[in-house]
């Protein structure tokens, strides 16, 4: 059985909807048995990361950067998980009101440093979350799970 860790910071209704859409992608019956662990970014641990075969990450764009909660997740797990999890598949979403450029750059730099392999193009949303965005979040997560198999 493949294990996927969904780590997110979802303080708004819009980001909660994206997280729920991603979770539905990880639970698609077509994938078979997928062990899903969902953690708010401030609660995720190195043990969670080490136990997972792939990762789905979500964040808001705050002041041009990833959320402080997701940054805390990376800060507290990075050194312990970098080598053992290199090469594992991942993808992510970012939701911002206007500009996500800094958050996108941060996610690319951090995940490159971790050595994780992008399994699906990131979902970048500015403004209102649409049904198309939610469908993309579902596909993104399902693809990460499939890539981990």
C-alpha cells in the first residue's frame, strides 16, 4: 500500500475547499489502497514525512511568500527528511489574492533542496476558486498517489 502525506495550511474557505478536493483525489477508488495522512502544516512532523511515499502540499500566499505555517513545517523537518525522502513524488497548490510569485519561488527552491520529484504541475490560484481549480486539485493529488505506486 502506498502512503501519501497531505500537508496544508488552509485558513480560509477557499483553501479548505482546495484541500478537500485534493483529499478526494487521494481517495479515488481507481487508485486502490492508498493510506492517506492529513496534517495541518503546524502539526506535521518528520515522522509523518519519513513514513510517506509521496507528498501533496498546500499553502496560501501571504505577503508574497508561502504561509508561515508551511514554512515552519519545512524548517522543522528539512534536515531530518532531506536525504531519506529524496526522489519521492510531490505536488502542491498555492492560493493567493493577487500575486503568488514569491510563494512559487519558495516552493520550487525548498522542494528542489529536498530532492523531491514533481509529479504534477502545481496548481496556482489567484482570486476566486472555481470548479476547474477544484478538479485540478483532485487530479494533482491522484497523480501524486499514482506516481508513488
